[in-house]
C-alpha cells in the first residue's frame, strides 16, 4: 500500500512534500505537470494548478495518481477613484481605496501618520501626498499606492441685483454670477423661504435693511457661502389720504373748500381735479364751480421718491331748501294742478309726502320725490 501526503503553501513559491509508506524498498516520486522528480519540489505556478503525484517502489509498483490543487491568489492591488482624491476647503476628506487580490485578510498602513484602517479621514489638510500600504496574511508582496490629494479652490460667491434700493413692496431680481457653479441657494434676510436658482426674485414687504446670504455648489460638490451686509434697502411707502373742509359741501359752501392732506411719510404733493393739476402745496383751497361730483386726486411723494396716490369722488350738493304751497287748482288746466313740496338738497332715501283731511283721514301718500297729489286719488 502506498500512502502520500501534501503540505502545499499558496500564493508564492510553494513547497510540495510527499511521504510514501508500504511497498518494497526505496521510493521514486514523479510530479506532473513538469515531470518533476523528488519527494520535495518547489513550484511557482502563474495560475491555480492541479498537481498529480505517482510514487513507485523498488518493484515499480504504484497506486493511482494522488492529486492536489494549488490555488494561486492574484497579486495585491489598490485602486483609487479619482473623484475620491479632492478635498473641499473647510471639510473632512474621506479616502477609501479599493483593495483586491491576496487572501482577503488585509492589513493597512497610511503614511505619514502611521494610521491603520481601510479608510483615511483628513481634516484641515496639511500635506497633499499620502502613501497607502496593504499586506495580506499569506505573505504576498505588499501593494503600495501613492495618493496625491487636490485641495479644490474656493469659489467666492458673487451676484448682481436689478436694484438694491426701492420702495415697499420692493421686488428685485437676483442673479448668481459665481464661476463654475451648479446650484445657488439664496437667503434674502426677510425670513422668507430659501430659494434655489441662478436667477430669482424676492419681494420685500417691509422697509429696512436686509442682509443677503448666497451659498453656491460647484462642479466638485464643494459649497461656499457669503453674507452681503445691508445688501438691500427698502424705503417706507407713503400712505396718502386727504379730507375736505367742510366734509359735506353744499352750493353755498363750494367756494374756497379746503383740501387738507392727511398723508403719512409724504413731503411732495400734487393735486388734480378731473385730471387737471390744481396745485402742489400740502393743503390748498379750491372753488368747485357747480353742483356736480368731481374726481379729486392727491399724488404724494416721500423723501426717498416713493410715490402713492388716492382719488376720491367729491360731490357738491344743493343747499337744503323747503317750500310747501298752501293752495293748488286741480282743474287740469296745466297750472298748479298738483300739490307737492318744493326744495333742494333733500335726501330721497327717507322721503315721505302724505296728505290728511280735516278728520285725520289719509288722502294721499308717496315716497317718490317727484310725485304729488292731484286731489283725485284717495288712499
């Protein structure tokens, strides 16, 4: 009986050893491939190989070939994603090379720093070149990779604005002019929601100064931010109003009517009646020529050139007069046939004319200011 033993070592020049028992006399060991002789051989296969051994005794007796597979691992290899070797200013870099080959049981060393671990974290970079060394557990030649890091340049955020000063409500257009940026994030300083885009519009409702924050994302996925202090100034919009004195104007009071300004934050004024300018003083007197309604407009301007206006319908009414005839002649001759009150300046909204006889009986009643009693209609 012939018994054989193998003691292979994988992944480098390996020694194959056999030990035969039984048979007669001395043994002859023949290995294939290669037709190698010897109880011990050293082989360096370039790929995994199946070796077979025949052992012959002095009578040239042998058993069936004994086979063993010698697995050859790939050489240790390091690959680094080029996108993984850049650092954005003010950030922590993470470098995670990919290791392959060997027996899969790796040990790592980063120089400088003697850091161990598959990933290197770098904060506040001081050197730009690191050496990464990888070994495995079966003595493969170490893999060495020199990694050059790139500290990306800071992209200073810049912008233009259609107007930086204006009257409330003020709606300027903001345009990102930063170089090589993919996105722009805006904070306008007025507690409004953040906007994204190279061209945006924001409306400021209240007067005051506003700081603008612009954050940009560049082609390396790095971000940079900049505050622009008092970038926007919003002026107070004047609140225009006026009153007349007297408040209700009758024909007898229609001359020298006071148009009195009641505006806030206004310094310049322009008055119009039915589209015609009548003066530029704060207050003025005006003669209304007839019992009509007029469109009176006041345009006011603040010290910051903000403009507001208001138009009111101002009416001149007839004076209140009342006359009641004490006789009439209802004979259909066209003269004094109807009894009705006469006058001016009446309110038609609550008008009632009623005629009673001497016993208190109602003869006639109307709410129509133009209707009268012709003595023929009894209620």
